[in-house]
C-alpha cells in the first residue's frame, strides 16, 4: 500500500522571498509542491514560477548522466561518459594547468541556487586549495549592496512584515508583484489601512498599475530624484533635526549638495514633471511612518552606487528609522551571522593571493591573450545567456583551447560550449541551508526525492574532484548535513528548530536604528563616507549620469532596460514549457510614439541594435514603455531567440561607480522593423 510523506524545504532561487516549501512525496515521487502555511512570510503562497518546480524537476530534458563533447564548441553535441572517466579526466586536466599556473583556472558561479551549501561551501574550499583565480561575484547587487555598506554599514534595514503598518511606501526600482510577491502582500495590507503606495520605475510595471502613483523617471536618474527630494525636505524643514544631530555624520556637506538640486533641475534630468517631485517630497516629509522598498534594478547603471546611497540617506533625514514601520529595505542579508570562513575555508589559500576576475567582464577576461584563462568551471550560472555583451562571452567560450566544465540541470546556452557537462541535482534532491535578503528567517532544505538518473550535488562533485587531485584535508569529506550545521553559529541559530519547522527566526529588535546604532564604523548613518573618500571617491552621494544618456546619441536615441519577464527568473524556468507558453516569445516593449515614428506595428519583428551587436525579437507597442525608453524583457536562452541571440547582445561590460557591478540598464539602442522571422518552439 502506497504512503505519502511531507518534506520541508526552501525555495533556492534568486528572490528576496526565500519561501518555505512543503513537498508531498508518494512512492518516491514528488506529487505536490506548496508553500508552507506555518511560515509567516510564505503563508502557503508560491509564485507562478516555483509552483511549477515539480515540472522543472521532472522535465524530460533533465540531464541525467555525464556528457563529453563530441562536436565543435557551441554545437551542443555530446556523448555519454561515466562519472569516473569524466572526473578523472577533469582532475588530470586541472592538475596539468595547476602545475604551470593555478590562476589560469577560473570558477564561474552565482545564484542559480541561493543555498549556502550547494552555492558556496565545498566549491570554495576546492578552488581555495587549488589556488585558482578568485571570482568577483558582481553580476546582480554589488553596487547597491556596497553603497548600503558605506551609508548604513551593511545590507541591513527594516523588517519586511512591518511595511504593513506604514502610511507611505515608496516602491523604488522594484516590480514587487513579479519579483517580491510576499512583500507585496504587506504593501497591500498597508494600502487597505489607508497607506499611499508610490512606484518609482522607468517602466509602468504590474506593480505600478496597482499603486496610487507612478513616477516614470528615465533610467539612471534615481540619484537626481533622491537629491531633489532632499532639497524639498530642507527648504520646507520637513526634517528630524534631533535624529540628524544624534545619529548621522556629514549633514552639513549633504545639505550643501542637496541644495544644488531643486526640483526643476531634477525634473529635466529625470524626465518627470517638476510638480510630481514636489508632491512626492511633501508626502515623504509629512507622512509618518514612511518606508522605502528599494530594489536592485535601479543600481544597474553607471551611477547605481551613488543613487542607492542617496536613497539610503532619506530615512535618516526625516527620522523614519524611529518607527518599526519606517526606514528602508534593500536587502536583509547582512543581518544573518553566516560563518562563511567555516564554510569556505579561505585558510586553504595558505597565504596565496590569486588574481580576481570580475564575472561581469567575463567576455573580456576570456579573450585576454596577455593573461589567458585556460579552464572555466561553471556552476549555478549560465553566463553565455546572462553576462553582458554576450557576443564577446560567446567568442570566449567558443575558444577550442579553453577547457570548460559545466555543472547543470539542463543543456543551457553555456552547456553547449562545455567539454564536459555534469548532471546536477535540483532543490528536491539535496540538502541545503538558506538565508534571505527579504526577510529574517534561516531556512533548511531537506531532499524530498532521490536524484534523477546519475545527477549529483555540487558538493559531491567538488569533493570527488578534490580527492582525485590529492587534496587530503578532512574538510573535503564533510557531508551536506554537516555543512548545513556549519553555516551558522549554534548560539545564533537552533538547528533543532530548523529540523522541526524548516525555518528559524533571527532574534532582532523591531526598530534597530531608532537610536542610531548603525553597523558603520561611526555607529551613525554616514551621509559622508570617509571610507569612500579614502578610496579617492566622492564621500557624498551625487547624481552620476549614465555612460549612455538617453538623448545624447542621434545614432542610438532610445534608452533600453532589460527587466525580467514575469514568468522567468534570470535564465531559469525559460525551458519550462508551461511558463514559456505564458511569455510567448522574446519581446521588446516600445511606446506608441516611438513605434509610430519608426513604422513599427504591434506584433512585428524588429531589429534592436547598437555598436555592440543586434538582436531580433517581437515588438509590443505598449503603455508600459514611456517615450524614449524601450524594454527588452529577459532573460531568454539565446537558442530560443529569433536569431540565436538575446538582449545581452546589446548590453555593455562597463562597470558601476561603486561595487564594480554591471550596467545592464545603461544602454542606448535603435530599433527598426524587419521582415518576419519564424520563432523556434
């Protein structure tokens, strides 16, 4: 007689919600996946994407055995091979490179899983012992994250559940309905209680549709808007002078900077009405408690770090931190006491200081003949699809002399360029432990079903490679449950509570910065950062214009941003047929005025191009696009595009002002109508 069991887990994907999962298993097969009703943040609700996770886990195209390349790079032609043969050959190839220069080996990984075990434990130990190049993992959040560090002291802020008590919420650079669903529940509760919701975003998103007001500023102008809000707070004396005096540093300098930004100046830069800026400042200065939900979209431009710093200064000016429902949240990840040294073992470097390669400029790194990369190990990422200026990324991975190993669940664009593809487990098949960047609970994930075919966890692969390369330190024998227990100090997180409930809540004060006590060197909100000044940067936040300012080029007159398609998460879920059928095909949203001027009809095929490349997709004449700005919704796998490319053919490898991050949304293009092209199904 068959029986059912319920297994507690956690969503692994790059989303601030980090939902608690319950998988129902019958006769060894996952038959149902739902949100854990006992977890207050998840409340039994999952997004459309993760609700299809069993479909992804059981996908007929899951990789279930190791593969060795049998055709040219990029052809996607492979033949099956045993694990022993694959790992022995990989270890031998890496050892040969190591004997010459270990730095010619490069790991490439990011948030394909957010788990601390499958994402940043045994892999880091392996590469540290090997002495491989270090990877600067910048591709998503470092501009905003480091900016918060220079202002508030880290990725810290108000608790997400207290947004429900706010009276004014600025949703800044976030399409919360699509990418932060469980925060949106709190925002809706606040709205029902009378709060005003304002969306600040170049795109009229699904979230903007549901807010009381939409500020449709030009990409890369958020810093100018924040400074103009400061200007109005100052001239109207909507300031908490006591909070400023007691708990901030650099007020006189910031005041002088902000007074240079009257709303009229910001209106011209931002492309929004001056009256709207004045009205927004009045609302923010006179409504208590006021809260800001900042997200990472706004920092993917040249001045993204400065813009995030400027926005992060606002709550201290009005004393919003005094109330638990006031302040700001970009990320809560800095509140978690992760023991990364124990997980990653940087001591295995033994004093060596390998070079660091920025993952956002991997295209240039792979084409650098002066300091060549000879091997790349890719896991938890799909750089051929997601990295900027992908024409160069493809050229780099296409090198016949580059030894490439890809750990993957599916044959992605990057896997097509591998010498070996190693089948990876999914979240239903392995142990992991998670922090969150949207709430303050630690999450434990238990395996619910056996791995499909010969799929193996990342930790198993790197442990086996370590053994074959002669790394005999005991840490390479740690199993996944041991690694889960290593991730947090026992006094901070009760592992027994994790085992029983699947989650454990950090013990934190409701309003941690009501009396300052920020985790900065000064203990204050640092309007002026002496640390930035010591690095030769401006100690004050400022508006730093885009590299490619809208209207500055007659050849490429349109600004392009590339926000995620609602039913994809970066390049994950693109191959889940039920979700892809909702998205339909790669789209470019374009305003009616811009489309009309170019003779572009709704539904027609267009060529989007600039000096870096071109990309063909379907045009949607859309009210979501403001004049002068187009939206290339991503991130589609290149092989599913009209011409084997995606939107990152157009983005650049230039970096942000702070944090060395990518500038995906700092991109000028032109668009023209072209002949119809069949879409791959």
